[in-house]
C-alpha cells in the first residue's frame, strides 16, 4: 500500500521536474527569439521579415509564463494542504530541491 509520505515525495519530485522543465523551455524560447532577431539584424533580410513568427513565439512565451504562474500557485496549494494534514508549520527548505535527497530525507520532507 502506498503511504502518504511516499506519495508526497513522488508528487514533490514530479512538481520539481515540471517547474525545472518549464524554466528550461522558457530559456530555450529566449535563445530562439535571440537567434531570430539576429537574422533580422545581421543579414540583408528586411527588418520586418519573420514578424508573424516572432509574434507567435512571444504568444507561446506568454502562455508558458502563465503556466509557470499556475504551477507556482499549485505548489503553494500543496504546501498549504501539507500543513493542514500534518499540523506542522510551513518552513523554508521543506520541499526537495534536487534528486540528491536520500531515504533518510524522505521522512523530513513528508513529515
């Protein structure tokens, strides 16, 4: 049977992955935008070339920023639920920061 502690650790790990991947995607999109603008500035193409593509990219970036905002709100909601379920205070550092956590840390995170 799955324990609340183990399930909580899995959720925390998956949430960390989702947050990290969202940030990595935003960074990749920023690099793409930079490259696209370099084409405008560093070639003989007209300065307006690719305008629709840039607009679409910025729209995608906006949606991703909105998604990250919702992930942040969801993270806060999970922390609030954790506090209600356990009766423990919400302390900084309670959420795992990386997969380097060992089995002994599982009790601290989930407790």
